[in-house]
C-alpha cells in the first residue's frame, strides 16, 4: 500500500512514464493492509531488508480514505524489481490494495517482475477462490462497485494468480521472526546477484605476463568487435586459461564493455542443472522449474531481455548444445549485444563451438616463469640468497607451465637448501618434487590424457606415452614414433607403411590440438612439455603400460630398477654412456638381430623375463605368451615368470654370450611362430637346456619334434610340455632316446597338430614316460580330417612291462580318425592308476579298452564319453569271445553264468557321463560301481533305462545334477559350461532316476 509519504531511498521519484526501460529504483515493493500488518510483520520485514541493503518501498501512513491510488505509487510499483504481497484477512477490504495487486500482476506478466506472496493468517485456497474474509470483502465491493464489473473481475483475477504463486504461509512458522528471516533470505538470493568480483574468485593477485598479455589483448579486441560474438581460448591444462578469462571478464565490466559477467564451469561430464543454476544466480534469477528444459527456457528469456552480458563457459571438453543450457544462439546474442567465451584444452572444440575468434594461450617465457616463481614462493629468492641458483634451476624445470610453477614454488617456499637441491634432482629425474602438492599438476594433465578419444588400441594414448621415452626438450621425430608404435603393435589395420605413417601424423596432429604435445621448429618433429613429460612417465608407472625412463641422464652404469619384478613394457636409456648390462632383466626384443654379437660384462641374472619376437604376433597368437596364461595348468607362484624366455627363432641363431647368460639357466621356454626350428634336440644341446622345466612349442613349422641319435639323456628336468599348432609335425620322436630322457615329465598337452600320423606316443617314447600324470590331446571341433588313429603304441611291448605307472588323467577331444586308445595289446595293469578318462568327438572309436585293461581300472573315478557316433561298448569283445578265450574246455556257457563270474568292477568310479552315443549298448549287470554318485545320460537311444541297482552303488546316485556337471565340465575341458547348448539334458529331476530314455 502507498501514500503521499513513502519510505524509500529517495524523496524525489521520477514519473512512472518517464523512467527508462529496464531501470529499477527499488528492489522490493511492499503491498500490505496497514491495519493488519504494519506494526507486526511488515515493519520487521522492511527493516531486515534494509539491513541487508535491499532497497524496499513501503507506505508509511496509508492513503486517505476515499482517494484514488496515486501515479507516484504506480510508478513505485513499475520501478521495483519485485513485489512482496502480504495477504492478510482484511487485505481485500482495501480498494487500493486490490489496485496495487492488479498493477503488480500486470508488471509480472509484462516485465517479469518477481512476485512473492505471503499468506499471513489466511489460506492460499481462500485467496484463490475468494472464500472466508475475502468473500465477505467482495460482497461489499459488489454493492459499492455494482457498475464496474471489469474492475471487480480484474481484482478477482489478480487474487487468483497471486494465490497460485509459490510463497510463504505464516501458519507453518512458529513465530513472525522465523518467517521474516526466511523471506529475507529468499529475497536476497532472488534479487541480489552474486558480486561479480567475488564470483570470479577475485583477480587481485593476477599477474599478466607476456604470454598472458598477448592472449588478453586479443580477447579484449574481440570483445570490442561488434562482428565477433563467440571467442575460443585454448591451451594445455594448467597454462592459466581460467584465471586469464576471469580477469578479462572483470576488466571488461570495469571498462563498461559489458554490463554483466556470468561464468560457469562445464567440465568433462557436464551437469546442466548446475550450469544453469550458476548462470541464473549471477543474473539474480531464481529458477523454480523442475525440468532442465523448463529451466533453459527461463534462463534464455532472462538473457535475451538483458544486454551486454558476457557469458564464460570454462573447461569445455566437447561440443555442447548451448540451447540445452539456456544460452541463446550466436546470432541472438549478437542482437542483444552479448558475447560468449569458451575455454578448452582442445583446438577442435573451438571449431565445433563455432568460435569466430580462436586465441591460443602459450606457456610463460623463462624470465616470466621465474618472476611468477618468486611471487609464489614463501621465501626471498634474490641473487644474494644461497637459494638463488638452485631456485632458478627448479623454476626452469617447470618450463613455463603456470600450474607447475605455482605448485612447485608453494611446495618448496619454506624448505631448507637441502630440500631445494633434492627437489631439483627429482624434477630433473622426472619425479614429483613434493608428492602431495604436485598431484595438482598431475591431476590436471592426467585429465587431458584420460579424455583422449578411445579406439581399439588406444593409439592416441599410446603415442602420447611413447613421447615421454625421449629426453627432455628433445626434438621428437614423428617417424621414430611411428617405428616404436609399430614395434608395440599399433597400426595393425594399416595395409602399408604409407598408410600407417599417415595415421601416425593424424594422431600427432590430434595430440597437438589437445595441448599434450607442442609444435617443433622443424618439420616432421614435435616436442613434449617437460612437465607434461613427467606426468606421462607417472601415468605409465601408475596406470600402465609401465615405463622405466632415464633418457639423457648422463648415466655411466646400468641404473637400479626398483620393483623390477613387476615388469616394464619399455626401458628408455637413450643419450647415456652405459657400457655394461644389468644383473637382472625383463625386456621385449623385436628381433634376434637386435642382440649384440658380444658384450663386455658377465652379469649373474637371478631372474629374467625375455621375449625375442614380434609382440604383435604374440598378441595375435591363440595363446599369446603361453606361460602368461592359465589355460591347462595353474603354475605355482614360485615359477611364474622365473627365468622365462620366449623365442621366435631357434637357439642356434643366438649369440654365445646369450646362451651362457640366459638359455642355460632358463626354466621356462616357449617357441612361438618359429620357422627355423627343425629339431628340439639340436636346440637342447646348443642352449644347454639342462634345467628347463616348462616347454611350449606354439605355431611353429617342423616335421619331427625330436630326431634322436643321442647317447646322453635329454630334457631330464622337463615337467610340462605343450605343443600347439605345429604345422607339418608328423611324429614326436624318431629314434631312441637315452635312458633318463623326459624322466620327470608330468604333463603332455598336444593341440591341433594336424599332421601327426598313426600313433601319438610310439613304443620308443612310452618307456621314457614313467612319471607322466596327465595327457591331453585335442583338435578343434571344426577339424574334419586327422591322421592319428591311436594314442599309445603297445604292439612291441612285453605283456609284463611296466609303462605309464603314474598316469592319472587322459583327455581326448575331436580326434576324428581315432580307432582305439591302444594299438596292439597293452601290458596288464598299464592304466592301473588312471583316475579320469574323458573322450569327446572321436567318431570312429568303437570301444574304450580291451577287457583285460578294463579289469585293472581300480582307481578310475570319472568316465566321460561324448559325441562318439560309432562307440558300441566299453570293452573290446563280446562275452562269447571271452568265454572261448578264458574257458576253451567249455563248449557252451550261458550269458548269465559268464556275467556272474566275470563281472567288471570299477570300485572307485563316482561319475559317469554319457552323451550323444547313438550306438552304445549296455549289458545289464555287466558292471559294478559301488561308489557311483553321479550319472548323466543324454541322447543314448540304445541304452536301457538305468536304475541305481544296475550299478550296486552304496551311495545315493544323483541324476543329471547341473551344478556338479558344470564343475566337472570346466575342470576337464577348461571352458565355461553353457547349459543352453544342451537344452533337454536337465529335463529330468534327481528323483526320477530312470534316464535311459532321454533323447
């Protein structure tokens, strides 16, 4: 309410109709019914607002009854940025209050005046629907203004609209004081924008050095150019982009180039609500909308109604739609005289954001960096101090990157001389001078690295890290980067070197645009900022691949490599004076020709892990580096990578010093992709492989594994032998090995050696394998033709000869031409310790064992037979043939009597798995399995229905237990079980044991 006497900041108010557009004399207009609230809430509210420097207009005495609302009061409403309407029980009794309210609502609709209703001892729905005291008031108004329907309707509409606004209800507060405090806090947030100088984090300590001044001058000129609306500022992380644009914003506002400066950080993962809220706060706008879209519309309206607003979006990583935030387009901003500045680490972002002026921010000169260093250090560093020399060295190592200069200066400012020298040494060596403070530098640059666009091989990240292998301030030839990149397996999809070279140059260009490498003065070269190089080294050590970098350190001897057991993927010692080899080593060597023919040292390597060969071939191989995987054997931790050698060439090509230092001490040897390996025994003698325990031969070309004319035992320490994809291999051994050869071999694994003929283990090999425990022979399921017909050649063995006494596990997979496990009659008791027999996909196999062999399977616990289409029976001959062999004096013996006398017993057999065996028959009562616990039968149509009593088991027999089946499957075949591959297999429940009819 108003009167001829008003409380305001000025006693002389201009006419309402002469005020310039957008000009506001008051922050708040107070509309209230004096007799209800003047001496209570309104008085307290007015004084509290004034204490908070909110310019409020309040009527002091009230209008004289019978007079009309004055033009001065109307002007006060129009000149206020907001209005607080105190709706009390007698508010609607006053014609002048209702006129004020009607004008306030009109200003709200026309000028976006903010209106805050206070429901003081009334309810919002009573105001909205004119009930209670408001209904009584309008009854009286109808009598007084019966001929003025338009006025009455205008008042009703105003009350309805104000009641629909978000406001305050006094009945929800315990006191007027509490209510006033909340109102004032809301008004301050709504109307008093955050002070720009404070919001821009104060630029009082900002120092514009030469590089910064150049960039600032360009930005200021762009701000004065009416044709430029969007300005992009880019530079490497930590170069000072944010500080610079904050200072530019403050100066532009001070000089009157802009009226408002609003700034928000976008960051790597933009939060639109937060960005909108920050910009709105700086504009004095309260966003009440729930959706991001609604908030964007409101913010855009506010910006479009203003003029000369400078919007700063800091730290943009990729293109962002300005309209999704609520920022008008470049053309719309230009029409209202506003501008926008983007800061980014990426040149490409400046282009995608359609910047009309792109301004780079360079690093500081050495002298400016020194001046900044002195300013930030907490101790005098003038020439007369003993810190001057070392401080200059430390500052120089920061190489002009402001964030590094500041972090290091602050970290060392109060340290003593020894600490300064230690910091200088660490910086020179590429280590953090202070492990806590310099994490700011690391985090800043690490973020740029993390945001490099991903691809199949992370080529951009890998090429960036390769740059840190070169010495500081080194002119890095892009062609050298290409060679190294190819060496670690990058650009494999390039069909030619020219194509790979073109891709390398594109990646380098991308790294330059990302401010992670710098232009060189020479064509075809790049440079890496020293601080960024240090961060890259740290990334390689903390994230991987692990690098050991001591390039250009003037070393005279091999450096100590800490945590060497964890392994490094690259060691850079270029530009040093090292003449001796280290005492321990883990390294990848691209080719055997990289080994020097001679060395002057003779170190003792306790452990080593050396790979000679193309790394990309190792990665493409089915196994990779075999002993780095856990496929068919879980190696003991003590053997993992202990004296480990990988070759893509025969040992014959290795120099003598390497034989002496490496191969004769090697315990784990693998040949991968070797084309000149002809006879393992030649390599055995040349390499003096006396202590070799693990041997893998993978994807090599050779006809015979061992061609023996030896009188001395070979491979007497060998425990595990793996053969995979040996092209052309026809036999494992020709000739006789000397006694003691292979005497400790426990595991033999043969996979996809397609040319192996006739028999896997010939009669000249079997007597050597007295300690063999596990035999695994497998072909891929899609291999349709194999030449192997038998596993063991027993034709030349004596009936009582002891062979394979420790063999416990046999696994045979997809040997398509396999006719039998043994060729000839095996000696009695040959498989007496066999624990597990698993056969899959051997289509031509008709039986498993001869009857006499089956009689000796006392230790067998697991029998697994699957996908053997021709398999008819477990033992070789029918019962009639056995009768004639065992009892020639009888001319006729009944089947029942023979079975009673010669029933086979497998005393320890616990698990039987039979699947996809269409020809398999089963003579009921022919087998006893007193320990049987699990039975699985699937797609065996000729088997009768089996019941527990058929096996005379003493245990409860579980049928088709899926959980147990999966465990056994994965243990035998080293593959994850997928029950969907056998959809009907588990259709029977455990309680329904009769499984023979499943098919």
